[in-house]
């Protein structure tokens, strides 16, 4: 080896070491995978004095390798061109072999086919190295020379080190992205939970202030208040058990009315359309059913042996939006008359529930049994 040749080797190694150092600093500061890949291609291109460099991302679910990033390729290549991830393509061959693959002359290559995009760019020689991943390889780093070139052991060693640096940097950015998304989700969840707690506490406060103590002992007041809280708790439990935080009113009706149906399920017949209620709708729905059942047990059809209740709801199209139309019908109970004053139960059923659900409600004191009608829109 002559002094000139030795100087060339030393200069090339110096450039490659500088490229590794520059990339290490950039990777430490970068928080975007695409920027990371593009800078990696730029530095490799300069270090090896080869214009065409690209990163192939492996997409196993599609059986493809996408040119995710690259430098000096014609428009429409990066982000669009794909190769198969099998042995027929250079990148796929390297991926399957799990080791670097170099070709000094693609015109005589018989291990794989030369992709059309390489032929269009006049590529004569190439080298591929694997970009590792925590679970599976991210893909392949590929250098494509437009003149015959024998990529030696030093070049391949440099590219392997570089690809390992790149793999670690990709994992770091992905981990940071996952942590950032998790933090954002936790923040959103905390705000939503705070909002929900505020709503529930407001509702509890309203229940406490509206539950009348007049003519009741402390025990009677406590019992009435706790019963309403239990109905509210049943709705909240179903909300938290649901993945999408929506509640099936049929499940809610069975939960709230279970104490009144445990001896005879036919006492209260329940039938309703399949729909999903938002948390605030489920709370009001549950409270309304609890209030109706409590009243029916004390003064209506549930309180007598022959009395029955029919609960049902259906979906209707009203002015271009879906609405739930619910009916509570008591039958064969004691003869009833309208109350002389509107107590908490009446105000809850007719005013509070209707207001909270943005709907309308009506109590009908028919001699044959109490009827309750509730209509409210379904939030999509």
C-alpha cells in the first residue's frame, strides 16, 4: 500500500468517525423518526461518498418494505416505492439472511432481482445492513452506487455500527412518543375524571337538598337519600365497567330494579331497544327508574300482590335525530289520584330528569295505574 493509498484510507475512516459522532449528537436531540432517518441517510451518503442512500422500513403485515426515507432519489420514490420482503428483493434478501448483503455488480447478481427503481437510477453496486429493533428489525439501511464499487469490510463495519446507532435512536424516539402519548392520555383522563366527579358531586348535592326532611325522622331521611345514592352508584358502576364508557339501558334497568323483581321477575316486565347511553344520561335514567319503582312499591302496583309494571323504550326519528321514548305503565294496582303537592319524586321525574337529558317528561295519574313518559335525544 502506498502512502497516498494509506492517506485515503485514513481520511475515509476520519470522515466515517465524524459521521458517527455527528449522528450521535443529532439522534440525542431529535424527537422525530422521519427527521432521524433523513439525517442518517445524509451523513452516510457523505461518509461513503455515494449519493443514493435509503432506509427501507419493514411492514410485515403487508409483506413489503417501504422506502421510508432517502436522499437524492427522484420525486415520487421516497414514501411511495415498495419492495417485497422476500428473498427476491435486495432488502428482503438481507432481512431474511439477517446479515449484511453486498453486491459489487448488479448486472451479474443471481441471489435476488434488481428492483426497477434501482435500474431507473442507474445503480450498479449496493450494500444492505439490518436496522435492528427491540422485537423485530425496523428494516434495512441501503447504499446504492451508480458506478461499480466493491464495498469492503471497513465500509460494511461502518454501516453496521451506524445501523445499530440508528436502531437505538429509533427505539428512543418511539419510547418517548409512547411516553408522551401516555402522559397526554393520563392528563385527559384526569381532567375527564375531575369533570365527572364534579358532576356526580353536584348531583349528590342536589339530591341532598331536594330530598325533603319534612315529616320524616332522621332514619327515614337517611334511608331515602341512601336509596337514591345506590341508584346513582349502579349507573356509575356500569359506566366504569364499560370500555367505551357507554351504558346499555337494559343492563341498567335490570340492575336498578333487581330488588323489586327478585321474588317475581314478571312483576316488572322490561323490554327496550339496544342503545348506548352516555354517563350523564345513564345517571338520570337510573335515578328515574329508582324513583318510579320506589313510588310504585309504596303507593302503586308493586305494593300489591296482583299489580304489575311494564317498562319499555324504543328509538324514534324526531326532526332528523334519534330519540328514546320510554314508558312506565303500572297496572292492576290501587286506585290513584294526583298528589295535592309536588314532592321531590315528582320534581325529579318531571323537571330534573327532563332538564338533564334535554328532553321532556310527563306523569299521568290514571285511575288504573301511574304512567310515566320520557323522551330524550340520543347523543351519537
